[in-house]
C-alpha cells in the first residue's frame, strides 16, 4: 500500500531515514566482489536485499516509481469492479421494473 504522500516524497524520506554505514568486514567483502550485486540478508526476518551503487539506483529509480504507481492503480481494481457490478445490478433492476 502506498503512503498518502507522493511516491517521490516517500522515497526521499526513506533515503534520509535509511542511511547505514558498512562495517570494515562488509567493506572488504564488497571490495572482493564475489557476487554482484551483493545481497544483504536481514537475520531477523530472512528478507534479502540487493545493494546497488547510488548512481545506478538514481538511473533506475524512475522505473521503480512508475511500477509502484502502476501497482497502486491495480490495487484499486477490486473496488472498481465492485462498484461497477453494483451499478450493473441497479441498472438491471430498473430495466426489469
């Protein structure tokens, strides 16, 4: 579900809130570069994240934002269908009366 503010505002706030510094061990692992892009796992949730350079992220960011907006629209489909179905039922009832 998208926040009530714009996607861009939400993403900008997350950038500020999510600044994490790498440990020396993590920096060495990045330097070795065994896997690209490197994956990061949250040990509490087992969720996996991909670490990409900020420049690359800024280049693909518009695509990600567009997909979020498209998904937000798709999330409204069931509600729209419900409204349209109820209008069809009312129209059918008026025609048969």
